[in-house]
C-alpha cells in the first residue's frame, strides 16, 4: 500500500514537472512562448467579456552580443538570469513575464487601461536595466529597446498585438537615442509610432509624450 502511494506521488510529481517544462524557459524559469500565448489568449477573452484592457511590452537587450563574445556564454546566461529577476521584480503578480528566446522578453501587463499605468512599468524596467550586472569580477552593462501595444487601442487579436509590439521594439533598436516606442493607430488603420525617450518616461508625474 505504501509503495503504491509513493509510486502515485512520484507519477504526480513527474506530471507536474513535465507541464512546467513545457510552459517555462529552462534557463530563467520565466514563462515561455507557449504559456505567453495561452495567457495572451485569455487576456483577449477577458477584454471581450469584461472590457479589461492590457498591454504587451516587448523588450530586447542592447549590447548583449558583445558580452557573449568577450566574456563567454556562461556570463551571458548569468546576465539573462539576473535581468529576468529584475523584470519580475518590476512587474505585478498578475502580469506574465516571458522569455521568447535569446535576449528577447515579453511582458503581458494585465488589467491596464491607461498610459500612465504603462509608464510606471516601463520606468521600472529602464531603471532596472540601467544598473550594472555583476558577473564574476566584472560589472557588465546592457541596455534595452522596448516596444509597446495596448488592447483594445492597438488591436484585439493577440498575434497582432505581439507582432506590432515586436515591430516597435525593432524601431526603438534602430534609433539608439529612442529606447521606447509605443504603437498607435490612426483613422486609416495604418500604424503610426510614438517615440519616447527615457527622459520623458522618467519625468515624475509627467504624462507620456509622443515625440
């Protein structure tokens, strides 16, 4: 009887572990693309039923490749782990923080309906990434390029919102002095992009300004 209980417990633990491995990034412990998609789909359904908005924040590290090249992949992995912890500490328990692979991350900021709420999250991310990452005897520095979309303002389909946030992130990366780009749609349904500098975002009490 005892052996059966132990065997059943072992099976349950293995089942739970298999589910976790299928939905989480093994290096950082963050959600992976599978779990992000599922939670994103649920967020869209919640908006349809209750009108609860949310934001998609796409983050890509800057100056990360030289760390791998100069200090090795082990150092690069340590930076990714530390950055992941900073992202989690910069967000709320209701948010989903995911690593898509490499140095690309996405935050599904749930229950967000105003630009000021997004500003608060982005400020925390920028402040976190501005601090050096201690790895061995070195203090390594990286930056972050960020793209943002909001539901329902910028779309009501998860794939569309993620793709547009990705596009904004790459535009932010293209302009080295513009680290955050927020998507917006004009009346012709053609995407326009508001470009925000860290100085604008971190000005305490000031609204987010499109430049």
